[in-house]
């Protein structure tokens, strides 16, 4: 991949040092959620569990492959503080959603998305440190999900207490990612069984058999929320599920290629803006553009998907992966020195005035996949 060498240098020399140093609040022992475009921390009234978990996992992965050893202490410190402040932070099972500046609960909601990411973080931190407590805590978290977020008709509630009855694919996608990471860490059949159940839910309920698209929002019994042709589809999630089902297949699961091929092609056919070559934020299940702006993370997920497609022999996939890597890098101009614009208009104007730390998880995931593919190709 032509852009990989540049992207890796950007990550190791600028992005990872920025978010491990300026992006880490040593006084609190937690990562900052946002930096401004001058690369300075932005004070916020609440700090979310999800962001801490993403940073723990990302820096664990970076350290394991030798991209940034300096963050090991921050990972260990942050994880200890996160467990102390968020797990049963109000005395009840599960993890609270966020804390205030004093470390007290800001939101006591139990959020499936956040729980998925703490399991993901624990799986990766265990690989870094070898601490068996991380696996025990992941198991405890999964047991809490089963009880606190239990829902009829399969899957889980988005949150408890629930703000609305809508069921969403997104937190289930990240729970699948988390249990696959845990399975690859432990090798336990029960972890893979959880992945099996989530893949079955996706194949039976989330993926529309007519269009082949993965829908975003559903009724409590997993019916599409809106009439056909009006349902929201995010091209970035088409790519993310394509990659994730490829991971499931790599680890021993079975998914029809016709299903994954249609996910990829729907994302490419309807998600790419013809004038810019960038990926739009959302379309309908009939392919009409719904949200025409561009965010950075779908391009990262596109890279992961196209790297997977290249491995599986899809024609033209390598060239498209390189195009999306180059597109991803346009969100990270040299002037931001390791930072990024999270969302832009077609002319490149930023639509937000800050750099969210949570984007690092997507960007680094794309670079790790690209490097693994390049290493495998060189070895072959």
C-alpha cells in the first residue's frame, strides 16, 4: 500500500505521542476526550467510559507491535483508575457511563456501547500486561451485560435505563468485536459462542435481504424502524461489518460470501461521493444520500474492509484500499501535527472545532490492518 509508510510515520512520530502525552491527563490518570486545533486539552463537564476504553485498547495494541512503548504506564494507570471510578461506580452492577471532574458519577446509565468497549480494552490490555485480572473483569462485565441489559427478541438493550425503545446495530457490532478479541486472547469456546449469537442476530435481523445493506435502527422486536427505502444506512458500518465478519471467518466462523460481498458493494456503490471520492456519512437503504457530510472514521473502516477484500482476492480491492488510506490522511493535515479534523464539508471546511480522542481507535485500527497485510504479503 503506497500510503502506508507515510501513515505509519505520522502515527509513530506525531499522533501516538500527541495523544499519549498532551492527550493524557496525568493528574487524573485518565485520557482527555478532546483537544482543540492548537492541540490543547478541552475541559468537559463529563468524561465517558467509552473514550477511556478505546484509548486503553489502542495504546495496548500500539505497544504490542512496538509503535509506541512510552504509553505502557499510562495504559496500566488509566485502566486501574477506570475500574475504580466506573465499575459499579454507584454501587450497582455494571459500569457507569461517565464521571464528572471530581470523579463522581455524572451519568449512571449502563450503556451497551460503553460496556462493549471496556471488554475490548480488557482483552487487549491482558495481551499487553498478562494480568489475569483483566480477563476476570471482562467475564464479570459480560455477566453484568447479560443481566442488566437483557432484552426480549434477542440481543441487548442499548442502555438501562433506556431513553427510547429503538434497538440499534452499532453497540452489538462493537460487542461482537469485543468478544472476538476476548476469544483470540483466551481461546475459550464460550467467548466464541457469544460471537456466534451476535453474528446470527446480524444475519437474521440487521441485514436487509433485499438490498444486502445493514440497517441501523430497529423496533424492539428487530423490525426495520421505517418503511423500505427510508431506513438509515451508514456506509462506514457496511465496511466495518465486512471487516468484522471477515475476522469472525478467520477465527473459524462461517458466513456466506454472498452476504459479505453485498455489504461491501452496497457501501462502495452508494457511499462514495463521486465528486470528491470521499465516503458520505449516511444513505438510505435504497441508496439515496441522507447525510452528505464526511467523517474520518468511515474511511478508516473502508481501509480495513478493503484490506480484508484484498486478502480474499477481490479484484481492484488493493487499489481502492490505497485510495481510502490517502483519503483518510486528508483529514489529518500536517498543521495539526498528529491530530485530525473529525468531520468536514465537501470543500474541506471542518464542521467541528475540536479533535475527538475517540477517532484514534479507528485510524490506528486501519493502519494496523494495513501493516499486517503488507507483512503477510512480504512473507508470502
